[in-house]
């Protein structure tokens, strides 16, 4: 971890729906502007975080803990620290996803349909992690109005997919009118069938931004199935070694 | 020469009882051989046929990139213009149907199933109007109704699968699948029929819905993942395959054809191993039949030593005598073989069309499933020809031995022979 | 006169030895074929049962009580405690041997391609009683405890182009319901007698698989073989009760016969083969009947002479019956004995269809071992005797009724 990369890059935060916003003025009113802001504000140079994923399914509850590093728009690395998967790593670089397992002598590269598999049996798929944050390229946004969500005023925006290559044809987002945090999101099929629901339970402040620290993701098609994502710490713009995100380095 | 033939035929009708007993031995032997052969071939054909009727069809056409990823059922590698391919096949006299196969998460609800649940399933979307030209699913319906063209919510389920998850006609399920491109789609489907497919592999996993409905939900735009082709059973599959491939290439379609043999390689390997046992059984049947035939023939000829001696005493040449007796033996063989073939034909007609239902034997067998319980035979032209030739040939060869022995004896011993 | 009948009948056999031999040969070939058929069928059945027991179920199979309910989700966390159960099994007097296995689906990565295969974690020392590894091992050796090694089927090796020393990475879902991958080296290639085992299964040491799948000390199932004569379902119940008493856990412990559709399939196979056997009996019977009838009809003159000499109809019938009986006892006895010897020989050597199938690119072992069954052989002997005696009855009764003059005229 030596050099500080000065180039301004968009960070795609590795774990799904943790969208980060800077406080901003309330002048943005069109749906496109709100979404653009939401995407724009998901901007980090680098980050380091620790947290856990708690998954509940028909067999009970299990918790995995992780450390995660990210850099720029596309690079991220997650290392699991919980006993059951200690040492396993997931590396995402531009366009590819690699899995590293301590007992395997080669990396497993996931692509295509294999990315649709669930990560650690949770309601999050590998694909959810690799989702590009260019929302407006793939979705048409319509501002439905404003609505209070847990005492917070939110814009309610419906996103309708303009391409078939995204997982969720319809998304409904509740975005904080002040800090652009997505408090709640509903993911549906084109026919409006609710598939997944995300809700932010608590927030934390880091680097002057309000971000979700505890999120619940529910698979609405399965009863008693949900995933809690918890962020214990987040370091914004730490100095990271660029080599972290290389294949050679994955095997340390 | 004419005399010898007349003599031989006269002898045939003179010793009616002897002729008929020997002929019966031959006829029964041949018939039994034909029947056992028919049952064994029938059993094997049946499993092969079940494979083609319910799983692979005769041949399958895919987009070129599909084969490599076939285990993942990639929707993206689809046939864009199935109608053109179907028209091309139809022009050339091949029956074919288009299908879309996709994986889905099947959601079960406690309201119907008593418990919530979900599982990964494979769904086959068919064209209800043409699927039966190639496959035979509509014959296996045991409850409810078959799919209709454009059936919006109807889904069919295999009976073993239905038992496993406790599904009944009228129950609702939801299929969550990824459409062409990767988007999520959910389809609420109602079980409208239960199929008892004789192919256990299929019966355990089968889910079937309408192709147009699936195509609409999954954004297929008329595309399908496969086109299944039926080839006449008597044609050489490899020749036909080459023809199809040639036609496809001539029409500048970028598609691949795979035969059912490629599609079901593992299965065929096991069937091949089983064949060893059946050939052994067939061999044993042949042995008994051959012994039966040769025994009666031997006896029939030995008993005629005196007559043979008489003919020699009267100055008939050895060669002529031999010929007369051989023709007689061949005549008996012919009569027996004809009867054997006719009996075999009749018995086989029954075996092929009706079969032996051994379901009653299964009653105490706690299977829980109504498995195919009828044995059916199969037609095998070559077996009939083999049996016919063997019947006549064996009779003549066997007759040779006692005739030659008698011809070597001196005439008085022949005449004294008991 | 009556007392002399058996002796007369016996002498008649030798008076026309050739006829008697022909008749006896017909009977004995029929009996021999049927004995051999039964031997073959029994051999096939035992072969199938053995494969089922060796590779799938044992004679008694122990699983977690909830495993079957969730089987389609591959619930490895629903394991059984092998280390705790093993001593209980060893204390049971009916138990011959037991082994622990973990079967799981895995994705095998070779280069850019992946393939779904079945993995088996097995303790090769306890597997000895179940699978004759030295006999099926074609190349290399068995994987060793504590090493990331595996044994694969020969068809799999050929299709995926794997040879000894190659390393392959497997990805699967663990008992902790997370994913895990491990690299295993091919150290052995074996030819399994069942097609699917040969094409998509790999065998690796139990301890490494327990570690890999996060199920230390546990196994997915325990297979048990019993001592000869033990009643499977009773012992299964016994084992179940012993485990629940001493460990306080409920298990799904069942005999292989109660277990699965495969045993039912086996029984269907059996029914199918017994149908073939019925045809054998029918065919054998016609051969016997035909030959015997022929013999009697050819002896009309003799019958005429005997009745002209004053022998009565019932005595004539008896005489021929006795003669037929003696011939069939000898013929059928010889046939059955030769059949049994043949079966015994084949049960040692096996009928090898591999040569017949050498043109086909197939490595399924195709050796059947026919079985000797004394009870069935005796039954077949009895059947042949009864059928041929009955067959004598019809023509000899007819012969006894015709007038001596007519019988004498008979050609």
C-alpha cells in the first residue's frame, strides 16, 4: 500500500446496494438529475471497509465477516474472515470476476450465467456485485413524487429498464431528498411482480457522507429468506497498493 | 430328378404323423426363438424409444454456441428464426418441433403445497400443436388436460415429480427465471395436467409449458433454444443427419445438428453392456430349439433305415437316395419353418400390439408409482429370415448324418434295422 | 407280471440305446439350458444387487433424519456423526463392516470449461469391504488419507482427457452453505461397473473432503454390510434404536430393500427375466414332449407284439411310462449336473462380454458371474422328469388302446 492514485475514478462499491451520497442542495428535481446525482455521488477514489453478511434461509442463520478494498470504478477485492470461508477472496476487475480459494491451486473465473449464482448462499448474487453504476444508460427514470420514509422525506423514483441485459426490469427507489441516500428499493419484473426489497436500517457517516451501515435485503419470492448487510467500519480514500487488485496478488 | 422330388414329397404326405411331429418341433422351436428375440429386442427398443420419444427426439438442432454450454441451458445461444428452419425441414419431409428449454426457480406456496419452498427446475416450453409430431407426451396424460396453443398459465408436471412435491392439478406455482439478456421474470402457473412419462429421468423432473407464453415472458422474440426432429426409425441415422446438415448449410443457416446418440451417450453405454446378457439368453434359446429340431429329425431318419435299405436293394443310386431323403428333410424343415414363422408372426403380432401386462405381479410391490408394466415385442425382419433359413438348413444338415450312416451299412443290415 | 415291469422297462432302455440316448439328450439339453439360464439370471441379479450395495446403499444405510426431505438442496450440514456411530456399529454382532461417505455435486473446472460431476469422500480402508478397488483400478493407485488426491472413472478420464498426475479444481457448496474450491490431483483411474459411476464420479479421501466441505467428524451417510444370514430390516431397526439410545439422536436408518426405487427396478428386471424363463420352460417342454412322442409312435409294432402276447392296456401304459421315467430321470439328472458344473465354472471365471464389445468404445466392465443354486436346479430336474413322464403318458395310453393287429401293421 504505497502510492496514492490521484486520478479521479468512480467507485463501484463492491457490495450491492450501498450507495453513498454527499449532502447536496435541493435544486435537483428531475428524475434524471436525481439519479445522476445518486450515481455521481457513488464516487470514491479508494475505500477500505469491514463488515458482515448475515443470511437466513430455511436451514437457519449464518454470518460471514469480510474485509473489502475498492479502487476506482471497477476494482474491488473482498476477503472473508469468518471461519467457514476464511481466506476466500473475490476479485473484481474490469469485466471479470475471480474467486480465490485457499485450497485451490487455480483461480475460478466466473462469467456469463455463472455470475447469477448466489454468493455464500445469500440473497446477493455475484452479478449484483458487478452491476455497473450507469443507471441512466439502462433505465428510464420517472419521478413519482415525494413520500416520507421513516420520518425522512424521499423522492420516489421508478426506473424502467430500456435494455434486457439488466437483472431487474423495474426498480422503485426511495431517495433521501437531502443526502440522496437510497432508503428503500423494490426490484420487480416487467409485470410488476416484486422480487426483492432492500431497506436501510441504520446509517453511518464517513468521509463526510451518510451511507447505509445496516441494510436488509429480502427475497420476496421466498418466505423467511433475508440477508442483513452490516458495515462495521469504512475508511474513505485510504492509501492502497494498486497491486491489491491484480491476479498475481490474489494468492498471497 | 423329377422322380426323386416326387418321391420325397410323396414320403412327406405318407408319413403324416412323423412329418407333423417333426414339423411341430421345428415350428415351436422357431416360434419360441422368434418370441424371445422379439421380447428382448422389444425391451431394448422400448428403452431407446422412450429416450427418443420423451427426451432427445431423433436429432436436435442448436445454435452453434449452444452445445458447449448445454449444461447451463444458455438462452442467449438461440435459434433466431425457427420458422424458417421448420419450413425447411417440412419441405424435405422431416417432422420437427421447436422448443425452448430454460432453468428457473420454482416457488411453491403453503396454500397449496402445505409448505413454502423453492427449487431449481428445468422447464421445457413446447408448441402444443406440433410437439406430438415428434414427442409422445400427450399420450401419457394421467390427470387434467394437455397444454393448448397459447396456454397462458398452464403447466404440466411429471407424475414422479408431482408425487415428490405433492402437487395436484389446480395448484399454483411461480417460476422465477432469467429472460433472454438476463432480466428477471416471474410467471404464475397453474398445474393443469400430470404426465406419467415412461422415461424415469424425465418423469422425475418434467415441467412443460407453452412455448409462445414462455417466449413472451422471456423476451425470446420468436427465437427458440432447440428444434427437435423426428427421423423415420428404419433410416440410417447418420445418413439422415448428414442430409439435414447439408440442407441447413445450403440455406445458409448457422446451426448444428446432433443425433440422439450424441445426446444420450452415457445411456447408450449402459444399454450396450446389458446387451451381453441378452445375447447369452438368446444363444441358450437357440440351443434348445436346435436340439429339439435335430433330435426329432434324427429320430425320424433313423427310423427309416429299413426303407432306405429297400430302396438300395431295388437299385437306386446312393446319391439319388441321399437327395430324396434330404429333400424330404428339407420339406419337413420348410413346413415347420413356415408354420414357425406364421406362429411367430401371430404371437408377435400380439406381443407387439398388446404385450404382456405384468402389472398384476407388481401389485404387492410397493412401488408407489404406476410404472410401465407392459412388455411389448418388436419386429425384426432379420430374425425372421434367420429363423426360416435355420429351420430348413438345420433339418437338412441333421438329416445328413443318419442318411450317410445308413448308406454306409450293407443292405441286409439296413433291412434288419429296427 | 407287474413286479417285472420296472425291470422290463429298464431293459427296454438299452435295447434301443440310440433312441433312448436321443430322448435323454433332448431332456437333458432342455434341463441344462434352463439351469444355465437361471444361473445367468441369478448372476445378473446378484451383480446388480452388489453394485447397488457397494456403490449406493450398503445393506443398511444411515443418514440424518431430515436429509431425504431436503435432499434436492444438497444439505450437507444434515450429516451423521461417523465417529460417534462407528463404535455402536462395531458392537452390533450382525454388522460385518461399515464405511462413511460424503456424496456431493461439484463443478469441475478444466481450463475455461466447467462440468458438473459427483464427488465422493470415502475412507479407502473401510471401503475395502464394499468395493474391490484393486480389481477395478486400471492405472495408478488409491488416494491417500490427508492428501488432495482423487480417483476417477476411466470414461471420465477419457472424455475429459485426464491422466495420472493431472490437477483439477472442484467448486462446490459446503455444509456451512458457503462455497469452496479445492484442487485435487488424479492418482488413480478405475473402471467402475456402472456407467454413471464411470463417467462423472470422483473419489477422494474422506478426511480431506470433510475439511473441504466443512463437516469435520461428520459424514453424509454411513453404509453398513451385514454378516451372512442377518435380516436387513431387523438389523436396521436395531441399529436405529441403538443409536437413538446411546446418542439420543434420531437417524434415518433403513435396509436397502426398503430404501429406494432402485431395488424396485431390480425386481422389475427379475420379473422380465422370469418371463424369458417361462418361454424356456415352454420350449424345453415341447422339445421333451416331441421327442418322447416320436419314440412311442415309432414303437407301435413293438406295442402290437406285446399286446398280442397278452400284455394288458394298463400294463402297457405303465411300461412305457416307467421307461420314459427312467430315461427322464437320467437325462434330466445329467443335464442339471452338467448345467451346475457349467455354472460353477462360469461363477469362477465369469462370462466376459468385453471381447464381444471390443469394437465399441466402451469401458464398462461386462463380466457376469452366473450362480449355482441347488434348490432351483433340483426343481428344474423335477420339472423335466414330470414333463417327460407326462409326455409319455399320452401316446402310450393311445398305443395301449389300439388293436394288436392294427399296431402290428403300423409302419
